[in-house]
């Protein structure tokens, strides 16, 4: 048995432990599969005009605070500064955090921010939009069906982002360029 492990170690020695490739692969996977998802989601929240980011759309409030909007009769003026700050902050995050991850600038912090965003997004889907009762949306671990949006798919989103949190942005990143101590 030891000889098999030794053979494995010799064969895989040239690729190392993944400290260089794994963070880049995680950032690439995020860019290729999720960046446009978040960017397009952010676009749906923009209000009219050049400063639309500071005057989010009605849909932005309905997406993020569905119960509060229903209670307010879908009149945004009935909501407070807290609701505006959360919607505006969330909208900005959907644009800024993915860009930071892709270019590898403050990638660890941006990934922590995205993980928090995904947790809040998932809780909003489950509680605010009532997806808790929809087993197809919630999904289940260890059920042999990997298509649940919350438990299955978003777990992989968080896994990719966790690689960046723990390993950094990798060799091809602005973090590496600006932080000469990695060299």
C-alpha cells in the first residue's frame, strides 16, 4: 500500500499542492459561471438615469424585501432609510465584488463578501419569497439529485469562493502584483 501512495506522490509532484493553480481556477470558475449572473441581477435593480444606483428600482425593493413591499402596498416611500441602504448596498455589491474577484484585487475580502451575499440571497429566497416549501428550489444533500438551487448549487458557489478566501487570489492577480511578499 505504501508503494502505491509513493507512486502517486511521485506522479503528481510536478503539479505541486495547488497553491498556484487552484485559486486561479476558482476565480476563473466564478467569472465563467457566476459573474454575469450577479451583474445582470444588479442591472435589474438600477433606477432610471445616470444615478440610478442611488435610486433603486421598485423591483429591487420587491426582490430584496418582498414581504415589506407587500405590506407597504408596493409604495417605496413607505419604507425607510434602512431599506434603501440595504438595497443600494446589495446592488453595489453585485457589481463591485465580482469585479474584485475576477481581477484578484482584495480577492479574499471580496470572496468573504460574496459568501455573505449568497447567504443573505438564499435566506431571502427561502423566507422572503417562500421558497422554503419548494423542495425543487431548496434541494437536499445526499439525495442523488444535484439540481437544488439553494443547498446544491449555492454550496458549490461557496466552495469556489472559499478556495479564494483560504488560498488567496493566486499567481495571476493584482493582489500578487501589489503584495511583493508573495514573491
